[in-house]
C-alpha cells in the first residue's frame, strides 16, 4: 500500500477547531463502544 | 446509516476489539468531495500500556478494514488517539499520536495489496500536540484524497 504524508504546519483556527472536535468525537465514541462491550463480548460463566 | 457498522473481533492473543465505521456528516465536508467519508474507531478492553499483538492479529484487523473499504466505495479516515500506548525504548521519543500513526501505517504496509492508498495528514498544534489522521481509499479514488489534501492545504496559513 502506498503511503504519503501531508503536513499542515500553520493550520488556521478553523482547522484546529475542526480537528479538536474530531478528537473529542473519537473519545466520546470510544466511551460509547465501551458501554456496549458486554453485548458484543459476553463474559463466560 | 448505510455506512455505519460495528464489527467485533477477538484476536488469537484473546484480545477483544470493536471496530466502528460511521459516516462523517456530509454537510461538514468541503465542496468537491463526492465520496462518503467514513470514520474508523478501534476500541479494545485491553490496557494499551501493556498490550502486544501478534503480526497475524494486526493483519486480520487490517483485512477487516480493507474489506470494508473494498465493499463500500468510500474514503476511510482514522484520527490517532493520544491515549497512553506501549512503546519500545527506540520509540519513546515519539508522542502517543505519532507512534500510533506510525503503527497504523506499518500495519497497512503488511498488506501487500496495491489496491489502496494511505495518506497521513499531520496537523501541527503547538498547544494540544500535533494531530495525526489517516485517509485510506482505493487507488481509483486518488483524486478524492488529492481534493481533500487541496482543501486542507487552503487552511494552512
């Protein structure tokens, strides 16, 4: 698989706001997934 | 939504993972992006500070993600978390996000397929730490990755 990299060295405030929102969304999603854990991976008795 | 999906996976090392695919809101996408953009989140109940995975386990996870990308004509993106993660001494200098990004790229390099592209976007942030995102899509959708890169570059001062 070909990989390339783009650096945004001086992001605008709008981009920083967006990426921080994405970061917060990811953290919220991870918490939500944790709450569903037992339905996907039931504990063995 | 049609692109939203959760896939549970238990590795041969007996580590549970839940991989979630969810569509990025179309109204937040810049103009000219004519493919759905889908977020990937990988969660585990194992402690990232001690977890280690076999090559086979990582490869299986990559296959789940690429299988999704193959069946759905989309651009996948993954934001690398800054949560603590186990790093070897050689990698201690890297931030958690940078290390995760390098690990993510290494995982995908294991897949020898020429069918997909991986674009890493590093957004410098002196206050909160640099952000690392990955964009993955089929080679035939390279123009969409290029367009996203152009749009992002416009937000570089």
